[in-house]
C-alpha cells in the first residue's frame, strides 16, 4: 500500500479561469446587459475608453464574481512596428520598463490577466509580430495575455503559415482579434483559415467577434468573447474615421436561426408582409409574459428603433449564451463539432426560407461567407 503525500493546494493559474468560456465584450457599458452575464460560465471584456472605470463599477456595484478582462485596445489607435510592437505611455521615474508598468497597471485595475497593448498588425507584417512575441517571451511572466490584433488579410495572405508558427512559439496565452473595415470573415477562405489557426495554436482565444466565437471554440480555442455592439465585434484599421462610424439608430439584432446579426429595422422591413419569426429566449419570453402577450416568443420584427437597443443587446446575449450552452453540452469534441455543423446547416436553410417569405425583389438575405464555411458549403 502506498501512501500518497497530502496534496498541497496549488494556486489556480488565472488563465484557467477563462477555459471554455464565451464572454461578453463591451465598449459602451451603458447599453450592455452586464447584469445578465453568468459569472459561472461566462465573463466580461471591457475595451472602451472607460474600461477601468466600468470594471470598478461592475465589481463593486453588482458584485460580479466571474472573470473580467481589460482590453487596452491600443490597436484602435496605433499600428505596430518592429521597433514598437506595444504602445505604452510615459513610464514613471521609478520604473524604466514601460511595458511592465502598463501591464502592472492593468492588473491593479483588477483585470484577470494583463492584455498587452499591441498595435494593429498589418497583413503580413511578420517583423512586428515577431518583435511582439520576442518581447513578451522576455518578460517571463505568467499573468500576461498576448493581444494579437491581426488584419484579416493575414488569414488569406501568403504569410498565414508564419502567423501560425510565430504564435505557436509564443510561450504565453494569446488573444486573437480580427481587424477589417467591414466583416473580417467576408473574404473567401478567411473562416477556414481561422479554424486552422485554432486547431494549430495552443493556449489561444478569439476576442471581439461575433458567432465566429462558437466556431473557434469547437475548433480548439480555449476562450472567446462576443461583442455586444457592432463596434465591439471586430477591430478596424487605425486611421481617420468617416461619419459612418457613428451608431445608427436601429439596433443590430442576432437572428437566432440565421446565426447572423441584422439591423432590426431592415429585418422588419424585409419581412413586413410575413408572419414574423418569434424568439422565446430567456430575455424575450419573460418580456412577452410581463405584457400579458402570447407565450410563443417575441416577434423579431419588434426591435426597430434606438429605444430597443438595450433590449436587443439583452436578447443577443441570451441567444448566444443558450446556443453555446447547448453546443458544449456533449461527451466528445466530435459531438460538439457535429452539433455546431447541424445548427449552421439549419441557418443556411433559414436564410432560404426567410427569402421565400420575404418575396421582395432584391431585398433578400444573403448567406454570409463565414456561414457557408461553417456549414461546409465551401
Ligand atoms: Zn430573444
């Protein structure tokens, strides 16, 4: 008989707290359904200019106990260069390592891990990415998350193998963020390459995204975050912003069976003549009951104005949380993959079905490029 030594308590590594979680990424806390985020299996990533303040309000006011990250989002303002892959402010007189000081500041502000203030990595800029990996390796810290804000052109360009091999070499966890002026996965081949990345790179997650979070998770990502508003669902290349960056009045609504976001007003207009699809999610069902209305879900054509923005965000969170909870409730990875594929197949069919219902010339719903890849059509 052997006597095993009493197990000494091992301090939990902060990275393990992110494992398996799909979190909510928030740029403007005012419209975000923060109180609906589950501290048990989700979390929050703040990326706005008031991120530290928002985190403080959340953890003190509501007492949120789940993981919270601050994404310093330096990539919104600066492009990375081989000389300056990380963008940091002025160091104090007492610390000549500006980067270390910035990372310490994020931890002091109670971010679970310190996300690096990486500049925007232009497509194929292997020198800047290599400099970032080299620098973060030299820090020799276990509380750092390497932010990897890549232009979507990396995925479809010839430098993709370099991206994978550099990230495989980084001995710290990594948070990939996709950048593009529009949908980063709109180009043919991009969604397939993103899968390849998560299948090949260990200790890696996908932040600031849409339903691509779920595809990444079933293909090997450790964690992900879905943005609550369009500006928190991908990065944009730094540069002067046109007038189009301003929020439009109609909220972006996640259409559950389509797996895509649509402007509420656009969706309602296209389906004006049809019996509208209804949503029985954890937000919409009680919303109907409170008004004494029929119990089969809220019409998805009823989120058309600025006034419904916070409600749309709460519905979006309820829908993807339920989706993720259903997809991950499996015994094996292959089961999870086939469940996800089934939902994507159904979403393709839903696009066709709603297009028939709409019967409007040219006003139909186009199947997004990424969904075609997830459903195995391309
Ligand atoms: Zn709903």
